[in-house]
């Protein structure tokens, strides 16, 4: 009799374990907040510029330089772009909102990048990790017919400058932060423990502004 009871108990435990595993995603997480059929957020914190992939939380400086992007010389002396380490500034190891321009394109719409130093010693900007990337085509024009001389930028799922809010929602799902900044600008935010996306859509332009941010506290 005791043997029969033990066998039944073991079978129940195994069945319970199978049910729990069925609730897990392919990475073993039990995150029910991710929408089915949408991009995995944590694996898609990047964009492509003229076909070259730039990922957040990587050393992107050399990739940008190879593709003609450099810090705006009217604003910065490149040799002085030093990111403090923990030994010299334990409260802030970032260089924020550095403008990168490319001589092929309009200087009115630079790439804006924040760099992070995760070490103890000071480093130059080329060794820092890009933790925030943004671009705003509306600095050139808010009319899609007048937009010219800007790079070819593509985000995960094929989202591009000029894409619609509806296209963004098909790729990323419903926003969890949204507001109308002005009468014509709609802001779409998608946040996650890993970071966030922010898009701004203009009435006559569609998607004009984007920002991708990596949560650097992780």
C-alpha cells in the first residue's frame, strides 16, 4: 500500500513540473508581459545605419568611424572626449549626448550618442560603450516630401523614417508610454527592464525621431 501511495505522489509531482515548464518561454523566463508574436525586446536594442548594425551596450565608436561618422568638430575636440572612470568620478561614468555627423549627410540631423565607462580608470571615447542612440529627421524637415540628405536608418522589424504608428505597434506591440507632445507629434514609448524605445511620429512625416536606451544599471 505504501509503495502505491509513493508512486502516485511522484506522478503528481512530475505532472506539476510539466505544467510549470509549459508556462516558460524559450529562454526559461516566466515573463507574461511580453506580447505574443512581437519582437523579443532585450534582443533588439539596435538599429542599422546604411546597412551597418549598431547595437546598444557595445563599443560602437570604431564602427561609426569606419562608416564616416565622427564627433562634430565644431562642438568637440576629439582628443578631449574622455569618459571618467570610477576612481575619478564614482557617480558619473558617462559622456552624454555626443553629436556624430557624417560629411555625406545634413549636419542638421546628427546621431546623438551617450557613452559609458564601466571600468575604474579614465578612457577615451573610442573605448566606451554606446548605451543610448538617437536620431531626429525632423531637424531637417517635418514634411516627408522635403526630407533629403539623411542616412538610411532601419530599426528592428524593418521600421524606418516615415513609418507609421500602426507599423510600430505591429512590430513592438502597444506602447506602455504615450502622449501627444504637440498637436502634430505623437510619442510612443516601449519600456522594459532591459531599456526602452522611444519613437515620435509627425502628422506629415510619420516616424521622425527614435531613441534606443540600454538600462546601464543592469
